[in-house]
C-alpha cells in the first residue's frame, strides 16, 4: 500500500486508490483503481456486508471513514455501527499462477472442434471464422471452436492475440474467449467488444443450461468496463480462471490491471475456446497453462 493514495465512497463503502506520484498539478488525471475487500478468513466481501454482518448498520449507507494509528497502519471505520477494521494485508486478484499442463503451437485444424467447421479456416498460425448464426437452445455465442488438444483445464491462464475484422462502424462487433466449457450449454466466456453500454456486450458471462448471464463486477446496469477492442488491429488478451477460489480476471494489451473481474464457482473445470456471435474474428499465438481438470 506504500505510495498509494487511498480514498472511498462515503455512502457505498467502495474503496479506491491512485498512485500518489501521479497526482501532480498540470499532469493528466491519475488513473483510479478499485480495491477489493476480503475478510480475515480470505473470503471476498464488501464494506457494506461487513457493516451489516451483525444487523446494526444501515443497509443503504456505509458512512465510510479512514484512520491511521501512530505507526501509520491503515484502518477502515463505519459511522453506521461504530466498528473499526484494521487492514492487515493485500493480495493480487486471480493470482493462482496455474501450472501442470501447457499448450503452445496449437493453431492447426487438428487441435480444434468448431461448432460449424465450414465457417473456419486454420492456417497453422491463425484461426479465422465467419459470422455465426443463432442456434436452438439458450442464448449463447453463435459460433466458437473448442481446443481439443490435451485434457480439460481446472485453473487456467489463457494468452493470445485477437482481432475483429468486422468494420468499426458496427458498434456491437465482438470476439469471445471460452473457458470452463463442460458442454454446449455449460461454460464461461469473456466477451470483448467496442460497445460497453448494453447487457450482452463487453463482459464476463456464464451459460448454465439457460440464457447467458452477465456476472462481472464492472457492470453497473447500464455501463460496463472500458471497451476492450475499438479497432481492427491485433490485441493481446489474457484470461485467468482460478478454479478453487472462483476468481476470474480478463486483461487486455499487457495491462497489469484487469479490465474485468468476478468471483464465481459455477464451473471448476472445462475446455477453452474462441469465437464470436455474428462477426469475423481471428486468433493467433494462443498459449494456455493450467492444472488438469
């Protein structure tokens, strides 16, 4: 926490920080990041949940405050119930670094099982697919191909480069990264789009024998995370799924800060894949590391 300027939302209790050395007059605005909150048992929680654990607080208002002791240790206080919590440590989200299985050089057609094979071209270095079409059953991605090489993953880190060839004049264009795939109606996917204003776009979703459900932290009901892809260039993407903790993070273009995050334990293993709803997408330089599922 050294070098961080920590602040919060008085009402909701959300806690944020910036890098203190970026807060200088005449410079661009410092980037704001949100801190997740964990209880002493290591379970993810919120200041609102901590406040109302004993039923003494106002569920609609945290009345967040901060304090420091003589040694500079940081504390979180709530005027709502008079409690004080000491910050005892920090951890990086989705930091499981899964190992055991490693897949590289897998862009040949023999390593993939597409929904519609005629829509796919595998060059050995790239996978290219045409727009898909809606299929019977739950609302879910129209067209994707599963990686068949190796066994299903438990925890996994997926790295690759993706591109959307559909023109930028079409705002709802997308590509998806599939993980935790158990069947065609049970899997997770990260939706990467230039539109972040409507429910189906630019988020993390789960399909569980029903229409896809949006689950990531960044969606606030009318706006999601910063658009993942806004052009027709190649972009690096990393998806990390720590199956035991249920932590999922999506990173774009080498950023050390995740674009999207969620804790969800619906699926703890499955295959990975790539595709889209109804756009032209490309994938190259795919690598995956993880535990056997």
